[in-house]
C-alpha cells in the first residue's frame, strides 16, 4: 500500500466547476469558507489549528449519478474531496485540511422508503425531517445529536457516535444501529459499493475518509409519546444516582437522561423559571405514559419536578437542545472561555469514579452527564465543561481521568484515531486503500493512512 | 391485629347461591373441582398437598357491582373467597385450601380504553385478547407468560412475575409495569379502593389474598413486527453466552431469548425439523427489522439458524409456547416424572455460576434459561428441568444453588412468602388487615397473616 498525496495546487477551479456541467457549485469565497467549517471552535485547540482551513470549491450534487461525476473529476485531477452534511460536528470532521472540493450532500435528502422499524434515506436528509415522515407511521430515528433539527443522517453516521435515544439503543457503532450503506469510491473508475451487516463498520464513523455515502438503511425505534420533564436536586450526586436508577428502571421508557451540576443550569437562559439557584438539574425525555411511575421515582430520590410538558407540547424536542453538546453551546454563549471533555465512565451502579472526579476537580471541570447504554449497561458519559487555561493543563486533566479508568474521547483533535477510537481500525484502513487509492478523501484525518504513507 | 378464621362449614350452598340472585353460579361438583385447580401438578410436592382441595361454589360475576354483592355475601356468611382467572398458575395460587367460593373473573373481560402506551382493562381479559385490540394501534402488553393465549391479565398480575417481554421491560414488580388497580374489599361493608403509583404494590402479586382486582391500568410496549427464530449451537455454554450477548445488544430489539440444553429440545415434538440431535437450542422473538444484525451475531458465535418466521407468519407467538413454563409442560408430556426449578442467577456477563451449576448437576438438572432484565442488567433465569427423586433431594438441589448465590423462587410451595418473595411484605400484610379483617381471602396462602394470627 503506497498511498499518494494530492497535488491539486495548480487546479483551475473555474475550469473544474465547468467540467461538472449542471451540478451546483459555489465559488464565492465567503460561502466556501463558511461551508468549510463546523463547530470545531468549541475546542480552543482545534480553533487555533483549523481557523485558516478552507476548501476551494463547494459542489452540491442532487443524485448519486452526480456524485459519481464529481468523484471522477476529483480522481482525474487528483483533487481532495471532503464530504459535508450540515456541518454540525465538533471535531473539524468536515473541515478540509488540504483544500479542494467540499462535497455538500444536503441536496440529496430523500426518504426513499419506510418499513416497520427500518428506513432507507439519502445522506442529506435532516434527522428531524426523517422523523416527520416516519412518526405518523409509529417510528422514529433511534438516536440523534442535540443538533437534531439541522444535522443530516449522513453527517451523523460519518461523524457522530450517539445522542438523545442512546439511553435506549446504545451508540451508532453498536451492531444493529446501521443496516446498510451505499458508497461511491474514488478509484480510477469510481463506482458504487453496497455494504450490509457488519460490513458497514468499514465506513461507519470514518469521517468520510473512505467513501462517499449516498444512501443509508437505518433502523427505527418505536415513536413513544415523548414528554419532557425537568427535575432538580439539592446535590449533584443524588441527581446522578437518580439518573442511573432511572436508566436502569426497566419499566420506565426513557429517551434522554441529562444531568447538570450547578452552575451549568444557570447557562440555560430559556429554562430559568424551572432551574432554581444552586440546584443540580436533570433534563428528561420519557414516554408520557410513564410520567406516573417517574413521579414515584423522583419522590424516592427527594427530587422536585419543576417543569413537565406532555407529548402534545413537546414537538421538536426543545429540551434536547439543552443537552449533549448543546449544553456546551449554551455555556460558551455565556462564557466563551469554556470548553469540554467527552468521558465514558466505567459501568458502576455506585458511580464511585464519577464521585471522585466530581470532588477532585470542583469548579474547574463542571459535571454534565448524559446516560447511555453500553453493552446493555447504563453508564454516564461526561460532557464536562472545562475552564480552559492551557493546553498542558487540559492534557493533564485528560490524563488524570484516563489513569483512573475513565475513557476520554478527546474532542480536541480532528484525527479519527486520536478522538474516540484510540486505535487504527484495520477494516476501515483496508477499505480506504481499496476505494481511495490516491488518498483524496478528507486527507489528514485518518492516522492509520498517514502512518502507512510515511 | 387479630384475624379471625372462617367458619363456613355449616353453609347451605344452595341458599348462598340463591342469595346471589342473577349472578352466574356453578354447583356441579365436577365443574367446581375443575375450576378449583391450576397447573400445580408440575410440582410433585404440590400435587400431593393440593390434590384434594376444592371449592364449594363457583361464582362468575360480570360487573364490579356483582363482585361487591358476592363480597357482601361472603363477609356476611364468613365464607372464604378465592379469586381465579384462567387457572394457568403453577403454584396453586388459585386453589382454595379451605373450600368456599371460587370467584371466577373470566366474564369481566372488557378492554375499557387504550391510550398510547397505556390501557385500562378488566381482570378477566385474556392477554392475547388485549393485544388483539391494542396492536392495530401500535401497542401491546409488555410481557406475558407462555400461557398468553388463555391467561387473564388479573391472574397474571396476582400470580405471575414476568415472561416473554421481560428481556425488554423487566418484571411485573418493577416500577412502571403496573399503573393502577381497583380492588373490592371484604370488609363488613365491602367497597372499592383505587390504588395508583407505588401503592399498587400492596396488591401486586399477592395471590388475591388482599383484595379482588376489578380493574387494572397497565402500561403497553411498542408492537414491533416480531419474527421468530431458532438458533442451534454445538454446546450449551456457547448458546448461553450468545443469549447473554444478544440481550445486551442495545441495537437489536429482542422480546424472547430462551436457551435449552440438550435433551430439552427433544421434547418439542412440533419443532423437530429445526432441532438437530445433541444441539442446544435458542428460541428467539426479535423485531423482524433486526434479523440482519441478528444474523451477524449468530455468525460471530458459530450458531446455525434452523428456522425463521417473519412477522406476518408469527401471529399468536407460536414459538413462545415452547418457552418459560411451557417448556416444563412439553417435557412432562414426554416424561411426567420431571419437575422444575425457578432460579435467578446473579448478574455476571461471564455466566460463571451458571456454568458451574450446569457441570455440577449434569443430566439431573437440565438447563433451561430465560433471559430477562433485572435492574437494567441482562441475567438468565433458570427454569431447569429436574429429574425428581425425593423431596429431600429436591431441597438439597435448591440449597446447593442458594448457598452459591443463585436465588431460587421455589415453585414447590403455594405460600406466597415461601416462593419468590422470601420475606413477609409488610405493605401487603397491612393492606390485608385493612381490607380482609376476617381473613377470608385465599386463606392459607400468606404466611405473614397466618403467623400474625397464631
């Protein structure tokens, strides 16, 4: 395997755009710069590293045939190609490190079919738009990031890992949470490959480094009548234990269990009437049919329900927009010096390591937990808010967690393996060698490829 | 609290029946004897103990008003009253130890309303009949015993604990799996009490010793398009590990994971073409939409799919009728000397204690597992088939399990506390003291009551 690097510096982009015929292209530098970015600036490290990165040309195909045409042009001209959905990622997944074509797939947004428990969609379909079609049939996407209203399914699969719904269905990487993919290759003669079953893992969460996803078959979950609830507690650990117990309550159907230590609730301007000072807050989405047993559990833990919206009033999952990485967004709106971590605590119903970390870091690392299912167990993921001082201190905080058995998916790198994966994925690397022999796809993101090319 | 025992020996039953006016009664001794029994004979111990027990009069009310009228008559005459659904229990729950009235509630079988995720039903509604009404709306009862087609919801709540569906929703005792109950009391002036929230636990799984359930509000689960699958494995422990992993696979929607060591599959006459000799069999109900990822998991564990029925062909859950205690039924049809245990293994993804028991007892205790969720964790429950020799040896087997940390819900007793509960439930006992001051309800079944009366 001897990957070649791209040599696109001498490209005449106007000529290249012309070559693409009727396919929509954008050359306006302001538009191109905007469509070269995502929410990387949540990380001061990535902000510094990626601020000046931009593509040369945005291309917005409407069909798989057009994608094939773009692929052919990129291969012929040895032009890098970085795929993009709505650009709601947080690690620069969609930021082109070596310029070239930004392939914006938002115009390929059809929901092709819906069956009980399954849907076939194009990559640019927004998550909320898929639900609008499937919900009347009793189904919905199983999990979504807090950017649910704008994020695309292709971007979520290529760059996400889980979200609202993961407390029921685990993460995108779990077998059964992605059924099939069609991808366009960047070979000398680009073609379409269909991946099914475990074979989808070759492209799942690969940041678009090894194939352009043009169609996805995704499983759906049952669309319960979701209600939104805010519960507050005097202290954070009680709130956390309540979250752990609720997630483990097999008779109560939860979709979101999001725990916020004070002062994080103070950042949620729109929710202030339901968030008393000094209290930890738990933001919940549960089946409306389970509100009564939920109330009993709240009572058992001494919590207070400060807000409750029935399913009819909860359309659009408004409360979800204060959870997962929207929490970070709201906090940074108040204090832009804040950044965050992504931590997976080991399974422990007693939450001992969590408690230790909570007390150890105090106000420097503010606790924000999202409960999710990992191999059948309920565990808290921390999206802690960090008062950033220096990169060295940030590294020190990360190491302190890792040394004690907490897993950190570092959100301060745009390199695939340095984030959540930690190791080279041989299957993904081999697939890239096959479908992207010239190393044109999202160059600089896959460590395994770069090290192989040295 | 000084409970009084009944003194009904001098009752003139024809006069008593006349007193009940238009309410349906049955005096025919053969009918009364039949309606005094359940499936207690699965246990040789209970068979000996209960064979001669019978009621004096069967009463079959159609309304709560009629139930109140029967209650009044029983209290006035100090007559014992034993409530009965379809009589599909296995511990003599519905067998009258002191004669008296058998209150057959099968004629009170209305489904009063269905909302998303909730239904209100009368106690005599058969589980399958409830589903026939709720399924077209996308909902179904969350769990059911293998007697699903005949069992009533009232009987299941009063005498059952879980079943097909428990791998998703846990057990009936778990908060959220029973929302509300209406019960008629046997006080001097019988009345109706409504119990909601945690208060339902006062009557939940109390064998009808402390109130006549006349209405239930039960939660519903999403009606996935259920498919049925049989997977076979060379060895039992691989089959068990497959079951554990499938239950813990958050991306695959399972409703039933039932594992049978050879020679148990040989007892399933109707399934023989799918059950090769010497192989362990796993009987599954999973969402049809999950068959593809299930296939990958089967491959990983080296299993063989020997039968697969899509949702359209799986109506009525035929495969379920070889699982839970139907397994015992089929085995006893072949070898009536067989009996069984009910074992809950501690949570352990490595299944070490299970493996130890499997090897220790060999052919004397044949392994039959049903996976279920307990406080959020997937654990195997054993309904092992036991080659019965003596009561002493049966006790020895039970003790061997208990000494090593396996919990045994003894199916060889009709006493509430001596079965699965192990301790006197103060809440249930206090409720009985309130609503059944004369100790007329299903006398002889609640140890706490009997000990209180000594």
